[in-house]
């Protein structure tokens, strides 16, 4: 992500607040000139790295007011201009965040309650999905977990092919080293699921599990093999495995960039449960932020987005070939 992995942390009498971030230098805006001392900004890693708090229910807002105020002063001293955080739809976001920045609601994210009965889970499956799955099984299509190292080459190939087909932004083309590092860091918490018909690989997907939550990460499908519903079988296989393993939730996520799009509608077909995805935006130094916006406007010839739009607005790409990062904009 072009920066340094870090974390913002506050502590007071055993109460703690933590947010993982990537600290990045500000983008160069032609003609803006360089400030005497460089500024940076902070963005949470891709995914749902929710800010975490350890505090009693009765004093969480009081503690967060103090912690976020202290964070602001610390970041100003470190010349970090803004903070952009992607929040988990599975966890509540305290009211204090609205007092210290802006909380923007995006589209729905879908999740399965694995504590429900097998019959209840099956009843939530879209009727035509059940027909597709029955057809796949009659044709001998199966899903299974395989060792990560054994299937990584095939997964990366299918994933890139899928990104090409859907016209994904360059941002989604994670390098192979990213997947290798993911395997090293998550070990047994990361699983690779494949869907096959005989020896033919139809689809593959990555899933991570932690704290009773199974998270669907990324997947790819070989559209040349004329089995467009293979990914549906993969989701049902992981659902049934997760329930048997004692996990509580299978989180499928939402649409591209937090929008309610075709991908979101695909995920809606598995469950009746959903929660809104939110982002939190915080401007550390309003005066310096305005300076950056005016420079961006002068260079682009456009008006900068408001706080609930693309954030930070000085990072909004310019031109048709621009490649925005996901969920930096309101849906």
C-alpha cells in the first residue's frame, strides 16, 4: 500500500484502544510546492480492521473521547494529516467516533449465523441456488479444502483471470508475494477451498478463521469450463464446515467498494442476515487539510469531494485511467 505498517494505540488505567494503519507520505500535487516539513496520512489495511477497545460498557464512550482526543494531538505532533478506517460490519461502532470525525455508511455486508440449525441455514438459501447446487452435484462437482502451498499456483492463476474478466481496478491485483506472506502469517487459520469436476479445477477461494468468525477473502473461477455456479457450491461447503467446526459466523462481505452491486446481490442469496459497512474519517489538522484540497482543486480543475465523499479528497484520482482504492468513497 506504499507505506509503513503501524498501529495507533492508547492506554489508560487498563483501558485500551487499537487501530492498525498504514502510514503513507502524502501524494505529490504538481504545482503545490513542498511544505517545509512533510506531512503523512494513515489508512487502515484492506479488509475490515475495526478499531478495538477494551473498556467497561459504562465508560467506553468516556474513554474513547479521551483516547481519540489524545490520538489527535499525537498525530498532529507526528504530522499525520488524516485517518481513514474501514470498520467491521460485525462489530458496533461507538458514538464517540462521530464526535471525533465522520462515520459514513456504505452498502450491506452479508453474514451467516452458523449457530442456527442446518434446516434454518438451508431455508435462507435462494431457491434457484438450491437448483443450481443439485445440478452441480448430479454432474459430479465437489468442493474440498487442500493444502495452501499445493494449490496456491492454481488459485493465483484463477484469481488473476477473474480480475481480468470483471475489469477490476489495478489495486486488486495483489502480487504473488502477498499471498505467500498471507499463508506464512495465518498458517492454519487460512484455508484454500477448491471446486473440481474430475480433474478440472472450476473455482478456488481463500477463507480465514479467527475468534469464531470465518471470513471469505478472495476467489477465482474458470469461466471457460461453463460452470458458473461453482462458487456457490464452495460457499455452501465452507458454511457446513464452519458450522461443524463450531464457528459462529461466516462473513461473506459486500459489494465492490462497499456498494450494493451484482456481487452484493450474489452474496445476499445465501442468508437473511446483513449489516452496513461503515468507514470512519478523521481530519487531524483542518487548516492543512484545506491547503491540500485547494492545491488539488487548482491542479485538477474540479471541486474536491466533501468529507462523506472520496476521502481524503486530495487522494482522489484524476482522469479516466485513474485507479481508486476501494471504499474510499461513499456508496
